[in-house]
């Protein structure tokens, strides 16, 4: 967020007083946790997009995250532990961010009136962060709970059965769009706030960051929709729900230690 919009939002949220070094420390932790989660989101979307390269590619990515290439065995508990770690990061980031959100109707009206008068784009983007962050708190919780409770239920067929058979695709579409917008806008605001501009001139640097932000939004939303469409297509294939996926190498050769994906 720019200094102008930072002061403007601060002025809108009257009645809140912070002193000492802790506000700066919490701002830094909020930015750092947000950047980490944005990076994780992009890596996660690329991992999910492995289905675009084929079922075997997605299967290999799945067993990689389950530790197969490190331990010679699949350990879905790794998915559970990592999901719990991400959930903790989400909660920390949410707690740090919520202190800047209007908590009363008076604060909300002051901020809305300010936005109408100033028509400041960065302040509007801050408001986008508030809306998307609030929605993500619920959408992400459902997704992470699935990963916590069904860590072994991931793979070309298992994931597709969940998307289609359990009607999770509407939630995933909402989650995709909301998460990508939140991450892209948040990364832009962090870059402006901490002076990480791709140009010596601040105005030009901010303009370039906005184009980069829009590019990230378009690219990752299209990538995520392409992946989700592929999972839906696989889920609608002429096969029995819960059918095991057998990797190509197990159909032609016997690979030591290879495991089948089995639906419970």
C-alpha cells in the first residue's frame, strides 16, 4: 500500500491507537506471511496443473509430496502435517491482517466515504483484500480440512472423483479466483509498501507492478481453470467411481515399491 493510502486508511479507522515497535513488527510479519502464502499458492497451482501433462505426471507429483522418492514408500501423513502447517500460517496471517479491518459500522462508513471522495485505486485494492480475505477464511478452511482428513485421497482418479462426485468443483472455482486475486493484490501492495518497485521512478514502478499483478491474475486463473476442467473431464470418464489408477509403468513393468492409488 502506498504511504498516501496507508495514512488514508489509518485515518478512516478512527479510535485505533498503536504505539511502540510492535505495529511495525506486525506489519512485517503480515507481509512476510502473506508473501509465503502467495508463493505456496503459485507452487500449488503448478503442481495441480501437472494433470495437464497426463495422469502419470500428476501421479508422480502426488507420490513426490508423499515422500516416495525420498523414503521409497508413500506416507500420506506428510500431506496432513504440511496442511496443518499451512493452516497455521493462514491463521497467523489472518490475525495480523484483521487488526486493520473496520470493526464498527462508523469505521466502515468513514472508510467508504473516504473512498468515494478520494477515488484512490490503492485504497480500493486494500478493500478488495478485505473482501477476498474474509471469503478465503471460509473457502480455504474447507479445502485444508479435506487435505487433513483425506491425505491419501489425492491422485488422477481420486481428485477427479472428489471434484465431480462430491460436487467440489463450484467451491474450487470460487477458491481459485478468490485466492489468486488476494495473492496478486497482496503481493502488489507489499511491493509498494516496502519500496520494492521495478523502476527508480515511484509512479512508473507502481504502474509496472500493477501490470504484473494483472498478469499474474490472468495467468494463474486460466491455469487453474484448465486444470480443474481436466479433473472434471477425468471424473466424467466412463469408469466406476473409486476405481484405482494404475500408473503406466505398472502396466508395462514392475517398478519396485510402486503403489496403487486406492479409494477407501
